[in-house]
């Protein structure tokens, strides 16, 4: 009985072997319908959000004079210096690259020469999106958290939470 099973298996193999060899000779053009659009994957599409993005940074220093820093008309003004550091990471989040994700950090220090109780340090975090609309318009939106600290007056701190939307024209 086992010989019969082997003989049936061998006959089935011999019967289907030409069909298997014929299937191997079919080209992709014979299988793929030309009416179906083909999707090509760019090499960039294989990268992650952080690998595709760009990092831009800005450092600025300004000096000035505030004639009414205490909002008191009888007091003389104060000179100040302001330092700003901002770094922004942007990366496309859609295939057409018209929508970008934004992550940003900002550090600002405002130091007065005559009145140190007004010295401020601001830390800011921002996360949002930037959508290109047409050739000249952009829609931006996101969330920003600012933390202000008066560095010479004890524990005076305040926070600003903001959801924002902007429409920009280039």
C-alpha cells in the first residue's frame, strides 16, 4: 500500500511539474494590469520623522533703554540687555511635503542694568504643524508653553499656555 502512495505522489508531481515551470516563465507585465496606478517609494520615505527633518537655530543679542520699566512716570528708565536662543526642528509629515511638523525651544534672558528685580528668564516649548495652502499661503497651528521666572525676586514665576492658529502669506 505504501508503494501505491508513492506512485500516486510521483504521478501527481510529474503531472504538475510542467504547470509549475510554465508559471515561472510569466513576466510581471503579464500579471500586472496597466490600468492600476503604480506607487513608487522615494528613498526619503524610508527615513523616520527625525531623520528627514532640519534643525535651525538663532542667537540674538540686543541692547536698549527702557524709559518706563516700572510703569511709573516719576522714575528714570533703565538700560537693558536681552539674549535670545531659539532652535526649531521641522520635518515633513505628509508624502507631498506640504505639511510639516514643528518642534521648537526658546530661551530668552532680559537683564536690566539699574533695576535687577525686573530681570527675567523665559523658557518656551512649542509643538505644531505648518500646512502649505496654495503657492503663497501657509496655515500654522500648535501649542506653546512659556515659563517666566523673575530671577532676583524670589519665587515669582508664571506660565503661559497657548493654543494658536496663524494664516501667513508669503
